C-alpha cells in the first residue's frame, strides 16, 4: 500500500508541477492557484473516502490544525 501511495504522490507532484507552469502562461496566478488547490482538495478527499480508517481523536485534529496554521 505504501508503494502505491508514494507512486500516487510522485504522479501528483509531477502533474501539478507541469500543469501549473503550463497554465500560468495562459491564465492569471490567482486562477491557477485556486484551480490547483481545488484539484488537490478533491484528490485528498477522494483518497480519504477510499482509504477510510478509524476517526481521529479531537486532540489529533487540534494538533493538525495548529500544524496547518504554522
């Protein structure tokens, strides 16, 4: 499973890097940023639904939120 996750991450980073550069030539930076983040959110949400495990504890979510703010 970790092999598939690492290959998926590498594919995602490669495609994102290529398409981000390509799209930034045609569209404004803000539009490319919003589309890229939206696509990333959709991918992560799909992976979370497919690979659903036990729900995280509230303290874990709090630490994750603090890490995200940092």
